[in-house]
């Protein structure tokens, strides 16, 4: 398998676990911190579409989400979701792994990574 791209935050413990797992299992990967290198809106929309909607891409149990004013949590359009993520990149679930064929997945578990990257 060629290189997997992992998107997340450098200090996120789940991202660190995912990177460590990929390295330990010989899976070539590139890590992109989306605070330092914001994800293009078209790519965010693509991920949301693949995952089943913005609700699957955005972590609505995070401290960032809970700190938002109630009216900001009512996003319904692509433009509203994209504006939120642009302002608060930590809203995106972590990590987002993208295989060379463009398939995105969110989160980390050893079992799922074992199945996906075997």
C-alpha cells in the first residue's frame, strides 16, 4: 500500500496513537496538522459525503463544540459547517485517515486499523 495521509492535531493523544500504530505496522504515512495546514473546503465536503454527513465528521461531544453558542450549533448547510470548521478546526473528528484511493475514515482503534491497513 502506498502512503496513507493522516489529518489531525499534533497534540491529540488519539492522533499520536494512530501514528504510532501505523509506524509500528510499517504503513507509510504522512501527518498533516490541520491547524497549521487547513483542509480545503472541497476536501472537507468530500469527507462529509463519504462519511454520511457533517454530523459524522464533526465531533459534537468535544469541548470545542460544547463551548459554541447554541445558535452556532445549528449548522445545516455546507457553508455553515465549513465556516465553523474554518474558525474551529478542532471540531473535526480525529484523526481522519485517507488512503491513496481517496477513502476517508475517522477515529482510531487498533481493530479497525488492523482491518483497514492489513
